[in-house]
């Protein structure tokens, strides 16, 4: 069998494997694909009796890479036919039986179609080089995806490498001894108080592993995701790791709409153990535990509150540190509430530029309307409540009546369509 020599093939594979952190078999697979594309280019420039090569024309060709002999061969799988219509895909039964008498029509044979060393051509070599670079990138992306797919939604240690536009490119690793991989920290996922200087290390949340073939990092990490806060508390509070204390909900505003407002997080915790204070467990003695989380998030303000199955209590807790006088649930269907506070607590309950009430609403899932207790008109609001409740009841009744009428009409239609017992018996006797 003929062979096209590739001097230094073994050293080249070793060098690429080391440089790109790819296993040798992945480099060889990329090289085989590139050489096959080079052979396609060589054949397309020949165009002897084949005016058209469609997209799948070369599917029956493959490259056999011989690392020891430092070269490659091109093999073609051909079908045995009575009369040959395509020399690349078919071979005559008579020609095969001259070598193997047991051959039959419809069988396949693999033949060596390697071109001569000098015939491969400069253009084919250039095509091979270009395709190899692309295939190596594809192999890297594939390995990265396989390595990090199961780590999506977890926290990794990252090191700042460089800046590209407004994004920070960081180096992350999936585990001890594994090579580092580049990840992108977009502008929207950064924290305003972070200092992303070269080689600075941060904990980041692996938000997404992309499989799109675009250039650049395929790992998207975040410092602004609520998952990072959950991880930091779980890592710092043994009661959370032991499932004695559970995190019920998190609302985070890492990048506030105004630069005059700092990042802030509200986290609701609960426990089934009577002797355990879930809020105190998260805060720690003299705030030692929560301070570790705050330091990692560069001074972000964090409110730890007690979750409650009672919506009114939960809403009052969520508005911490403001003192709430009363919570009135206006419409349970629409999840709307009025929260009454003293005049000196109004600004604290609302928060700077509405941040406190906004986060409380996200945390609880209720619409919260802050009211001054002294100016609250109970009679007027009660009338509004009654009207709203009446409207809800009427809407429910209308919906119920519509459903009942549709169901009744369907039953009537089915009754008319099917014969009665009397009609059936009459028809039977007739």
C-alpha cells in the first residue's frame, strides 16, 4: 500500500497535544479529518470525469494515519456492482472476483486510493493546514463542554487573565490537576465593587456552558448570580450543609439600576428544629459567618430573614430592617398587600430608590404597597377591599357559569347524538 510521507508527524502530534492540552487521540482525530479535507481539495482540482462533487460525495473515504511510518493513506469503501457507474463508489464484480472468488454483488470492499507523494499538491496542503486549526479548536471546545457540563450551576475558583471589551477573561479549572480553561465574565455579571486586576482570584458561579461554534471562551461565569450567595452561605454555615437550616428564597440586586445604590441581597431561611435559630446560624457569633460572605462579595449588604408560611409575617420579615405595624393582604388572587409602618420607618421600609421594598417583593412574590399608618384610611380601604373581593367573586362565578354551560351543551349534544334505550329496543325489535 502506498503512503504519503509526513516527516516529523509523531513530534508534531506530541507538540500540539502539549500546547493545547489535548489528548493525543483527539489530535490524531483532528488531523485525520483535516487530511481528508485536503484530499477532497486535491480531487476537486483533478475533475477528470466527475463534473460535480456533492456534499456527501466523499462520505465513503477515510484517512488511515500511520504514526510509526510518519505518513497517511486514503482508503475508499466501494460497493460491488455488475456495471460500474461511479469509480469512486463502485467496483465491478468481475474485478473483485479476480482476487476474491467468494465476492458477491452488494458486498463492500476497502481499497487504497492514496495519491502519489508529489500529486497531493500545495493547495491541498494549505487546505489541510487550515482545516486542522479549525478541527483542533472544535476538539478543544468538545472536551471543555464534556468536562464542565456537569459543573454548570456550581461555584469555581477563577483567576483574572485579561480584558476583552467590557468582559473579563478568567482561567478556571474543573478540579485538582486539571488544566485551566478560559471563561468569560460579561459586564452584566460583574460586581461594581470588584477590582479585576491581573491574576486576582475570585469565586465565580458557572452560569452556562455554550455549545455554539463561535470563537472565544464557551464558559460563561457570574459574580452577580444569586447562586453564588447560596453557595457561600452553604460553605460557611454547617447547619445548611447538614440540612438543619434550609435556604427557601433569595432575591439579589448585584447591579442596581442607579450607581447611587449599592448591591444588596435578601435571603430567607427556615428550619424544622425548634432549638435552632436559622437566622442566628447564618449570621454567626458577632456576625462572623455572614462577614465572610460579605467580604467575598466586596461589602455587599445582606439581609437574612426568617421565612414564614404566613404571608403577612413573611412580608413583614422581608422588609427588615424596617419595623412593620401591620400587613393587610388586599387580594390573595393577585397577591397584593398593604404594609403599614410608622412615619419614621417609611424611608427605611422603601429603601434608597425603592431597593428594600423591591427586593422584599421579589423574595416573597407579593406586590407590596408601603403606607403611613397615621394617614391610612381603614374605611376607604375596606370599601376598596370589598369591591375588589366582589369583582373577584363575580369574575369567578362568570367563569364557572361559562364552564358549566359549555359542559352542559357538550352533554346535551352527546345525548342527542346517541339513541335512547327505548329507541334502541324499538329498533332492535323492528
